[in-house]
C-alpha cells in the first residue's frame, strides 16, 4: 500500500473534500486559472474536444472540470443492440457478478448488496454483469446512459471518501462499497439497470440531470428518493449525471441481459458511447 493511500485512512475525508469544493467554485480569476492550467498541463487535458476550447473562458474550475464536449466529439455505437460505455476513462474491472460478489482487485471484492446498500435491491443482479469505469482528472466528467431507462429510485449511501486511484483500489478492501455514493435505479425494457456514482477524496460533488447537486451534503444515513411517479425517462446516450472531480461509475445488469464486449479488460482506456456490451435477444 502506498504512503498516500495509507494516509487516507486517517485524513479528514469530508473536510478536505469540502475545502476542495470551495476552491473548485472560487471565482477568483488567479485561483481558478491556476487550477485549470495546472490540471491541463499535468494530466494532458485535450481541450480541442470541448464545446468551449478556451481555458480562460470558464468562470470557475468546476465549470472547466464539468465542461461539455462538442456535439460530434462522441457518438454512440451504431448497433442499436449495444449497451454503451457510460463515461470516458479506464476500465477498473468488468465481468460476471459471482454469487452476488463484485470483483474489485486481486484479493478484494464486495457484494452487490454492500454496494447498493440493500439486499432486495441487489437481488436482481446476483448473477448478472458489472463494469467499473474510473474517470481520471483528464477525462470528460459527465456520465451518460448505457441504455434507455426510466428513473425509479435513487439511494444516497453514506460512507468514507477514499481515493479511487489504482493504488487505493488494489489496497483498500471493499473500497467502492465503503465510499459515499449515489445509487441510481432505472427500469428498462429488459428489467432493472443500476448506475452507481461513487464519491472519492477531493470529489466536490455528484450532480444529476433530474435534481442537481446530490453530494454534498454528505449523508449520515441511507436516504431514498422515489421517482416512480415523476416520469423521468432518459434515452440511450443521454447525459444522466456528472462528477465535479475524478471518480468512478459502476454499471450493473441482471443475468442474461447482455454479454460484455470480449475485448474489454482492466486498465483499458475507454470512451463514452463505445460498445460496452451487446443485448442478448434470446
């Protein structure tokens, strides 16, 4: 375990993330521009894809970080039976959910029930498939729908805010089921689909297109919001949420719904809209 990951066990996660949020929303020109220029240089951010390519045009660092892309920068896989990659980033892991367990890294895993915060919510995914996508600071930070669905419920699960970098994923047991997260349940034409927005150290927030900021405020108990009578339907490839700093999104599907693309493997770079899986039409 690296020194940085070891330190995160004792660091005040929420305090540090709250301070990072204040910086991210600062309108001080010198502060916001220093942050933008530092991240662009250090992580090799490609602003040529951005709807606004001028780094000085963003009023805050957060506006830069959650920037929109040009309309033609990403396109959905042409096969209408393809489930789409929800975000730019790298595959952390993907594969089968085995007896309700999700693989994190060698020697580490967690159950779907631990991730979703409820045994009943996890039951449909017990032997399904999952994909975990890590968004680094250089990536596009909006998360899009892999498949069309109608929002049924969100579950805000409180927790820590460990880093979700490679060292932490390889070292911290049950990391994604320990961090604060927003679980989004959708109903689709094949049944349930779940997208989990996982918070992380220095993540200033998680926002959704239907209700705005969800995290923070940080939670001290599980909180459910029922959307079944709201008629919130999102099309395949449509934006559904965004991170205000790099983090992780986990997608889950039931058994028999789709087969993951065989070429996908851990640490592989991916782009939003590419094929993640192919529907099993039986």
